[in-house]
C-alpha cells in the first residue's frame, strides 16, 4: 500500500508563521537570537507537542550553524526558517523511526541554503526599491524612509514564511515516502548526524579560537560556567 502523501496545509500554517518571524529575526528585526537553530527548532517541536525532539534537532543544527559567520553583507545560510523545517519534520516522525534524524537534518540543510539565496535576492530587491526613491531620500523625505523600512520588513516576513511553508510542503510527503521503505537503523541515523554536526561545529570553534586573541579563555570560561550551572541544576 502506498503511503498517504497529502499535505496538511492547515497544520503547516502555524509553522509557516513561526518561520516567518524567525526568518525576520536573522537580519531584519529584532535580531534577538531567537532564530538560532537551538531555539527555532525547539519552538517548532513544541508547537507539535514534541519539545525534546525539537531540541535534539536544534542542537545538531546549531553545530552546523557555528560554521556561518553572519557579518556585514556576507552570504550565509538562513538558519531561522530552516531550523523550523528540521525541528518540525523530526517532531512529526514517531520515535525510533529509521533514518528520521538524517532526513530531517538534510531537509533543514537544504532549506538553509535556499534561504540564504532568498536573502540575497531580497537584498537586491531592496536596493532596486531604494534606487527608485533616490530623489526623495536625497531630499530627506521621512515618508520615503518609512516606506522603504516597512517594505523591507514585510518582504522579509513573507520570504521566511513562504520558505518554511514550501519546504515543509515539499519535504513532508517526501519524508513519508522515504521512511515507508527505508531500513536505515535509527541509532545509526542519529550517530551519522551527530558525528558530522560535531565535526563541523568543532572545526568552526577551532577556527575562531586559533585566530582570535583571547577566544580560548572565553571558551574555557564558558565551559566552566556551563558545567557549573549544569551541576547546580542536577
């Protein structure tokens, strides 16, 4: 029997709204770090009643995201919306399902790359819009500035929501179809994701600590504080 590949659009709408808000946070507003994968993925899992599964996926994606340095006008993956996709897909999948974590992480990585390209396209659109109002801006027209600000914020909100919705609509049925015939052991699936994510994350940490003055001491202090807090909570 073929699996049911129908897309539940109503179920995806709240997740798309979450992706829109978190995609907005990456650069536009408010840049409050809620778009970090460990936060975004956990929120997505919580919305589906599986906060721990969302957290697990968020930790893995956070290691991948450490490699990105979102400074200035550099190009980088967009992790806010992508982490919602990864966390939601993993939360939708019953525990101990073969290859669940691998497929969810892969979907998030693809969404992050597409999201990064969409941010570049948005910046180009913003630049064209600003050039079209160059005369008003040069004259100090506050209305023109406000219009450009609102247009940029609105466009980024739509971008994040559309990316999340389309990614979930594409990967949800694909995930069901693949998992219905896949026999990749669940423990091995998680081991692959954790190993690759850890390698990427540790390489990123080493790159920063080996080239930035004093970074090793900050890292050591953070580790000591983290272990102390973990011990106190335990």
